[in-house]
C-alpha cells in the first residue's frame, strides 16, 4: 500500500528531508507514538490495526488487528514495556 506514515528530518532541506515512508495502514493512519529508547515508531490505523516499525532498519516488525474501528490513542508506560491503545469502539 502507499505510504501513509512518513518520517522527516527537519534539519535538512525539505526536498531531501523524508527519510522513511511506511504503508501499513490500508485506510490510513490516525495516530503515532515514538519510543526513543527502543527506536520504535508505533502507529494506529483507521481499520483498528496497530503497527510497530523498527526505525533502525526502517521496516515493519508487526501489525496487529487491535480494534474494530480507528485507533484514536497510543501510550507507553514509563518502563516502555506496556503499550495501551484506545479506539472509537
């Protein structure tokens, strides 16, 4: 699918700033969260899926059907070991 989550480096010119584009959400992404200690980008989609992206390798680690409707919120606990997601369902 087309990229619907993009990562940009804002310190370089915009024409060269896009460093990654991910397309793990068939109907589009609705929320994202970044874990700097684990180098993970976590995204939630309109179809209820939650995707984990490895920012070192720039690849999808997993996609989980977490909800039946769009993911509206993502949160990690302080130890970065528990992910919570909230949805319209």
